[in-house]
C-alpha cells in the first residue's frame, strides 16, 4: 500500500494507477477511518475474489481459499456470506473497507433462495440501525453494517442480460446502490464491449432496473458543474468493464499490474484497457460520500418508513414464509414488528 501522507501533493491515487487525479481525498470528515461496506455478487468464476485482491492491492483471499477439487466441482454449494475487512489508505484518507462476498450465488438451478437471502441480509442491517436509533442508551461500539454498494458481476457473454441478472438487480435496486460491472471483461474485444454495454443499458432501461446511475445533484444542492460533468461521464461508462489480476510486472522501474497472454498484456490500471481504475476511484474516493449518504438518506429512510408503516413486515413474512431456515442458516434473526 501507499505510504504517502495526506500532505503529499499530486500523488497517484493508487500505487498502480497511471492516471493523475487530484491528490487529496474528496471526503474529509472521518478521523477514525471511514467505514465502507461493499457487497460482491455474481456467478462463480467471474473474478470476484480476484477483484477484491486487486482493489485492496494485496492478497485478501489467497488462491487456496478458492481451490475446489474436481470431485467437489459439480456439487452446488449453498450460497454463503463471507466477510473481509481491510484497512486502506486512499489519498491520505483511512478507509475501513468491509467486503461481503457471496460465493455460491447463481450456482444452483433455482436462484430464488439466493435473491431472498441477499435481500434479507441487506434488510437485517437496516433493522439493526433502526433498533439502535430507538435505544435509550446508545451503544458507542455500534457497527453500521449497511451495504453501501453492491457490485453486480455480469457474465461477459456479449449478448444481453440474462434473467438472473435482471431479477437480482430489479429486486435489490431499491435496497442498495447497485453498480453493474462486467466481469472478466478482457474476454471481449473493444468493439464487442461497446455493443455489450449498450445492450445491457438498453435492458436496464427496458426493465426499469433501479441501478445507481450517478445522479446529478438535486436542485438546491451545491452540485458544481464539474460534478455534473463527471457524473455524465461515469453514466456513459456503465456498466464498468473490470479486469482483475494477481500478476505485477516491472515496466521501466514501475510496477504494472497485468494479465499476460501469449499475444500481449492487459494492464488492469490502464484506462484504455479496462474501467477498473476508474471504478476503484469512484468507490474509494470520488463517490464514497455519495454512496454512503444515499444509503442513509434515501434508501434506509424509505425502508424505515415502509417498516414503520407496516409495509415491510408483510413482505418479510412472505419472504420467510416457505423458508424459515434461511435466516437460521445465516445465523441471524429478523425481527418482524408485531
Ligand atoms: N480473463 C480474466 N480472467 C480472470 C479475471 N479475473 C479473474 N480471472 C480468472 O478467473 C478465474 C476465477 O476467478 P475468481 O476470482 O476465483 O472468481 P470468483 O469465483 O468470482 O471469485 C481465475 O482463474 C482467475 O484467474 C479477469 O478479469 N479476466
Ligand atoms: Mg471467489
């Protein structure tokens, strides 16, 4: 990780990043470190684990953790929630990154359980905050584990969204900030990628899927022109085409992260090769504040209203109806208001 302090001027946002961006963090009010909770969802083999390691610039989950013997390979394991906490420094800002990975998602024939479990997980975190708000004596150690962003990994088919993609994003878009990404995007040519992105965005519009689409600041907010321009640029990039890797080569005395192929290398942090570096900057710097604020002010607020007005319990009961074991399997309890 970068050793630099906040005083340094014009430091690259990441040791590997080639792009020069402002050398100070945009979100300034967090002394103890800013907690940021990201969930990774997508079918196995799309590079979630590799993405996590690439994002954190260290091996958070080693290769052993993802090895599956050939005899076990055909058995679909139930989906799990795996937590990883990594302290990072981004342009002088300490970030406590909590990653929730969901291995096993989409591996079975019926994905209904996966959708329910993820929704349940997200809502349980809201319920805990709601309970905490109502406590007379506040718990000073309370850990806010609301999911600030859900990165949904789309399979690089080059065709269009599949039913599972539409379903997951449609159901959870009102409960968290969904950022769609194309996993293993180096398997598409630049031309294929452009067309694929267009098709995905058409599908998202057609199905009215509520993803996080870098909205411009609302009227009355001090949204400056630069932000409006930046958000328009990011909207046009959606879904982010990500590439992850575990290899670092030395190029002119500088470390460069790559995937090496017989015909050349893909540089993970090179904007011309993938959107990874831009996405990293969005998550850890430019939009970390927006994602956190939107989670609290809009998404949680809506959930809270629904819950207190009695709309959520019915839904939660319907969810839990056939499968009372879902929450137990997660080791959690969902408190349904009487
Ligand atoms: N081509 C390509 N392969 C990748 C990429 N990221 C990961 N992989 C490979 O895809 C396989 C599955 O990756 P892994 O991170 O374990 O996926 P997960 O199951 O989603 O956690 C491994 O062999 C990785 O080396 C990528 O961006 N492009
Ligand atoms: Mg994995």
